[in-house]
């Protein structure tokens, strides 16, 4: 089978496309012919050795896949050959087939195509867990989303509005902010031209944002934290800017606020029942037409380095999908 391989840490251009042997099937696992795989910002980190996990070389990036079951291992009761499945695997998705533990797979909804299925769970799962479980976002509160046009940011805008919040979207260009408005943002901030702290204060009549969703990190973090409301919740989702900010600890004291970590992958493993409940709720919203994933572009497997570079260059609005 063909696979994108990372043999040493480096930029997307260092990845190679190679023919490799198929993995043997394991007990409790299923083999999936990959039809689509979502690209996420962590994929750009894992190939550089900057992510929480460092797989052994060589490995394939890619965590959320959708495809067709071609083989079922011993002990698997909930899948059979020919079923369409979605899997969340951490890494290993940028290849023509994947052997995945059945416990991290679920049936692909029949009215969701492969590309949509591969784009859905990591982004919506992260944002729903962040806003519902970690941020406890309430109707009528103000939500500030940084990096609001990106893969997870746009879902946070969409879900925040659905949950009844006033949503302020912050991004770097007018084009990105226009997409945020289309997804429900009440107000927008171009942080290349405006000061986040001052603008949030203006938009909230001095009260600040109750919940701040931050998948970016970098220089904007402290400015945003200074615009948080009393007893606000600052959600640390990721560090797309590349820099992990250092927070003056007097700020949480003065604001009476919480700085809350969001790690959806660990939540999905450690609290599987709660994650499944969230997943079912998200699927119901999708089936009712209340969520509309935004796919920025699709690429073939051999164009994976170009697709990842586009993410690193901050050109992507929503999601990029590999189609096989």
C-alpha cells in the first residue's frame, strides 16, 4: 500500500510517499480501506517533533479517517466486512489502509460522505468538549474565539452561537473574518489591526469575555486574558502560533478566573462514555442541518506535503481533507 512517511523530524517537504507492506490484523482490530483523512494542525507539529506524542520512525501522520472495513480481527462484534467506518487513531492515517482498534471506531453515518466524516469529529469534538465540559458556556455569556477561522476555531464559533452565546471572533484577515460572520459571529476583531484587549472591552461594555477559546497561543494570549470577565474561563486548546505563552499568575488572581486545559484526545480515552454522549449530540445537530463543516480544499495522498504547508502558512479556513 502507499503511505506518507515521516522518517525524521522536519517540515512537510521532508515527508515521503512510499509503498509499504500491509500490517497484520490484530485481535480487537479492524482493517479499513481509507477513503478520506482529515488534516489537522497537530499533524504539522507531530512531524516536527513538537507534539505531545513522538511516534517511533517511520510513521504516518493523520488521526481522523473514514473508509470501508475490509477485514475484522478476532473478538470484534460491532463491525463486519463492507461496513463504512470512522476512526480516531492519533497518527497513521495518511496511508491507503489502516489497522485500528475497534474501540476507537464507529459506524459512518449513512447521510455523511467520507470527506465530511473525516472532517467532523476532531474539530467538533474538541470544541464541544471545550465549551460544554471545560468552559461551561452558558446562554447569554460572551465567548471570544482566537484563530476563529481555523479548523477548530470555526467550529467553536458555530457551536458557541448554537449554545446561545454572544460570539466575538478574532482572526488575521478580513476574508477570514467574513467566513466567521457567515458562521454566526456577532462581532469580529482583526488582531493584525486592532488590540484584542481594548476591542473586547469595547464590545462588552467593559465587562470582558466570559469564556475565551484559544487554539493559537503566542503573543495574543496575554492580551486576551487581560480582557476576560470576572470568574471567566480561559480555555487552552493549542499553540498554532508555535510559541507557548508564559502567563503572569497575578492575572488569574485579579480576575478571579480559571485557566483550563482542553485535551480532547485524552478526554475521549479516559471518559469514553461522556465523549460518546457528546458525539451522539453532535451527530444529531448535524442530521438536523444545524452544523455545516467547512471544507477548505481536498488533496490526493501524494500532495500531502503541500496540504500541510498550506496549514502551516495560515492559509486554511476550516478543514483540508485527503481523498484516496
